[in-house]
């Protein structure tokens, strides 16, 4: 069984920063799983924000609107993935989820038994 637990969300003013964490436990290793961050705003579909698709090479994907502002980092020793979010904007407001999948080829939100999801953490960007 794999468990993913997100933390680090909160309320921040526009232009501020947050660092989200996703800690994995169970029969899991970042050496074998693609992992990423997704978000869902009210009334919108869940979307991919940033992913590490290839655990061997560490190749990354970023949604266009977060490029240059967000950075995804993994710590394989801690089985934890971070999302550093800088220069936050009100449109970044959403519930942020992490998800992990073996052999992921895209950063798309997929609901399947072999894709593991965390419970989400709320990020609110507002003055």
C-alpha cells in the first residue's frame, strides 16, 4: 500500500511564496515512480502543474503558467517531493494534490487504481 501525504498549503498574499511537501510511505520508491503536483480550483478540472516523469533522468514538466515561478524537487532519501512556489498569483488558488504512477508519460490527472493520490492541501492566494 502506498500513501501520499501533502502539507505546506495555506493563505498567502499575491507575490508571496509557499513550499508544498508530499511525503510517500509504504511500498514506494521515487527511483521507480513518476510523481507530480496537480491542482483543482472550484468549478474547474484537475490539471497538471509540475511532474517528474522519468525517475531515472529526473526530466520535468511544468505548466506554462507556472514556468519560472514553481520548482519541483525530489529527495529520494526521504521519499519526499517538494513544490516551491514563488511569485504566487490569485489564479494559483486551488487544492493541490500530489500523485504517483509507475511509467507515467504525461502530467495529466488520471484517476486509476494504479495511480496513487494524496488528500490535497489548500493554497489560497489573496490580499
